[in-house]
């Protein structure tokens, strides 16, 4: 890093470079958008990368139908405020078409079903790239991702069949039927994201701040927000807690954390002090030791 250059400036410059490379090499593309802090940061960076022009990618949300309403409301408001096209594809439609079967039981989730909906959307829209907010520090499978991460003509990921990316050179060559996932935030950490949100005064959904909420504490320690989609199983307890989200996704697997952090500054302090991994509260990552990698190999985010 050059003297006087703040590390956030360096991360910002790298992300903007990646977004511009994707725009040049991999159109048509779309930004995968969930209403979470990482995809919100990605939109902010894209606005900077292409200012004063518009963002040259639509926002694509794969809606499980079991999302936090706060995130959905924020998604719609951000798209309207920035004048960015929003494309929503729904897991329910994939279920209705008989392409996937909904899980049953107290720990059922639609999270894994998103993969088929996403791959169908990529094929329907003719996308050469899906740009996501995944970061290498989140999970060991995501640590294996390249910035331009190749997917086969069936949408699958092979971590052994990826190109080297030396000196920030990204190869966007694709064979027929292939597409790439692009991760401009690869080298950011959770603390980097929150520090950048604080510096740039980026608005995020209220779900990230402490609020009184009815929660279900599962027997494995996972804390889920009470919702019509989540019901207690054997050994689970229902509690009223001051809690917030560290990640945002499907309500059936997105864990809450007990917290008193009520604004971005307090979240930054709390994140700097924690010793628990960001996704440690995610129920979908606890299904097996290789849960994330198994999903990614099939085409997950």
C-alpha cells in the first residue's frame, strides 16, 4: 500500500476495477442482490465505478418467498432511488413448475432450492456473468473462489478448474454455455464492509441493528427469528431477545445474534471485538462440514 493511502481506498479501487472489467468483458451481466449489507455495498461501488452514467447491470434477486420483509422493502426502495432495473425471480415458481421439491419438517428451508431458480434466470436472461457480494473471509469454500469464477455449461463450479489471477489480471473468456460469477468484494472482511458503510454513510436495513424480537433458539444453539416459515422443533425454545442479523437471507436459515448494537458505529465496534465467524449463526452451513461447498458445486451463489 502506498504511503498515505487508506486500506479502504485500496479495497474500493480494487472493487471498482473489477466491476469495470466485468462490464467490458462479460456483458450481459447482473448484480445478485439480496438487500443485505454486501450487495448494498456492491451497488454503492457500482454507482461510483460508472458515475455519472447509470449502473450498466440490472439487479437480480432470487426470492425464496421466505425473506425478511425489511430486506425486501429496502431492496425495492434502493432500486427506485437509484433508478436501477430490478429483476426478481421466485423459488415458488420453480416449485410450481416441478423442478424442485420443497423440504418438509421443522428444519425445512428453501435456501438450497435457490440454485435451480438462479441457473434458470441466468439462462433466461442470457447472462455471461452474475456479480455477487461474496467474500473470501466468510467461509472456507468461498475462500477458494477466484474473482472471475468460472461455471460450466450446467452452472456447476469446479474449484480445481479455475484460472490464475496474477497482477489483478482477470480472464473473461467463456466457452459456449459457460458463465462467470464475479466477486468484487473477495478481499474485504466483515469489518471492512462495516467500516466502509460507516465512512460512506451507506443506508442499510434496520434488521442489522438491535431490536426486540421473538426468536427460536434451536437445540444446536442457532437463533432464528420467529416467522410463519419457522416453527420450534423438539428441544427448541422461544425467547424474547435484543437481537440483530449479521447476514441476511432466507428466514429459515439466517441466524440472529444477541446484540445491543443500535447503529453503524456500534456494529463496527462489536464486529471488531467478536471472535465468532460471521456465518457461525447460519443454519444452512451446519447441515454438514462441507455444506457450502456442496451447494456451490451445484451452482449456488
